[in-house]
């Protein structure tokens, strides 16, 4: 028990304030007679991830998430998504990058994740198989932005276990699609509340430009709590037409990225030609994680449960295609994930779809 608790706390001490640029890039004044672009409204992002894209049904087998992002704000207390008292409290939250931010966003949402062993037809899976687990959660995030950098502080709270409704979600979809239901959910992890704090920083090393272009987007993050205590380091390279002025492709991960502050000469101009409001690009990326605690492998903290011996380092390789037309965006990402526990036969492939709309 003490070993598990200490492993959860090992990365807390790594969160520290980092020096950052003193000012963001100044906005470009539009030419005389040209209308200033309207301030973007709230954004809805919907995520769906599943390994059925690659004809498997195991390990990290399904996840959904919905995130609502506020319009760009001069300060966190401008938002209309939370009560005034909570908004004022958010304005006083210190975290790396918040002191010199030019714009802010608030985002909130919820999601569910489902994990299973490799063979879902066994009623009592072997002890060396990944445990069944469902995870249901909600989150609140504060994003502090400069044109070339994004900092996110996110708090996620939820539940692991039968109350997360993983069995019901998976098997009901299988019944509808006439697929064999999973038989071993009686062995899943027990009910246990979760709380996790995540800070991430993402840089955009190239300015957004019209026409053909490319950019590089490195990122770094720390998560402390359950279900994950980990540190991550990765990046993404994009190439295409009218690259979006955002911080890269978002899969379902703690502290996901969002749109950047708008420049007055941003490519999203509704009164412009079609090709000025259209983006099409390819991307490749990689991320490595040092994992101190993973509830879905290490098992429950407060109760005896199934568990497996995890690898302390895990990596993802990603690649895909993105499109944006006016206020609508769509990306598809292929993810290859390395071995996560010692008796795992091979790495995992799954697909991730993200749809977004700016109102």
C-alpha cells in the first residue's frame, strides 16, 4: 500500500515555475477598409477512440470525450460558463505560464474510458492479463495562451469501477452491432474515486502561414493523482495547406491542447475566398511517458484487486490527416502504443477521431 501511494506522489515535486517569454507577438492591424475579424465563439470538441479500427478488441479498447471551450478571454473571470465566484477564484490560480498570458480559455467536459484483457470471452481471465476497468470522469481546465505557447492546468475527478458503467457501455454496443459481449466484467477493478491534476505546455515553433507550410509543436506535461501519475514529453510535425493556428492534434490525454490566440491576419476569414478558409494537412508525432502510477495496471489503491506489472516507460507513435473548413474541423489519428505491462504479447494500434466546431 505505501509503495503504491508513494509512487503516486513521486512526480508532485517536479512541478515548478519555468521562465517564459515576456510578451506575446503583437497583433497585426488589418489594412485600411478591411473589416476586423469577429472574435471566435465557444468551441465544441468531440473525441472517439477505439481499437476496432484495426480489428481488435482489447487493452485500451474504447474512449469518448466531449469538451466545451470558452471564447478567447482577456482574463479567466470574463467567462460565462461558471458562476461569478468560481470565475474570480480561477483568476487567482497560479501556474506556469499564467502570469504573462495574452489570452485565456476555460474548458470543461466529461468522458469515459474502457479497458479489457486480450481475450474477452474468458469469464475468469488469467492473473497476468490486463484487468477489466471502466473510468468515468469530468474535468475543468484553464488555458493560458500566447501566440507561440499554450499552458494548461486541468483538474479531472471521476470514478473507476462498476459505477463507471464500462460493462454496460461496451456490451450494449456489442449487442446492437451483433458482436459477442465481453464475459469477464465480474473481475473488473472495484469502485474507487479519482482525482488528477495535470499541467502541460505546448510550443508552436513556426508562425501560421497561408498556402503550403509546415510547423513543429513540442509538448511537455506532468500529471499527479489517479488514474495516472506520470511525466510526458513529445511533439508533432505538420505539413499541408493553410495550417491551423492551433497547438496540434488532440487525442484523449490529460491536458489536451486547444486553439491559439487569433491574429488579425489569421487564415479564418469568413469574407474571404474558399481556399482562405480551408485547411488540409498531414502530421506525424511521438510521445514518451515515465509512468509512476497507472490505476488500470497497478489496480485499486484502497482495496485488493487484480493488477499486472507495468513498464515504467511507454511510448506512442502517431500519424494522420486533418481538415478544416470555416468553423468545422476533423482529424483522424493512427496511434501505435508500445508495451505497457510485462506479460503483454505485443503493442497496440487504435484510431482516434476528433471533431470540432466553433460557434
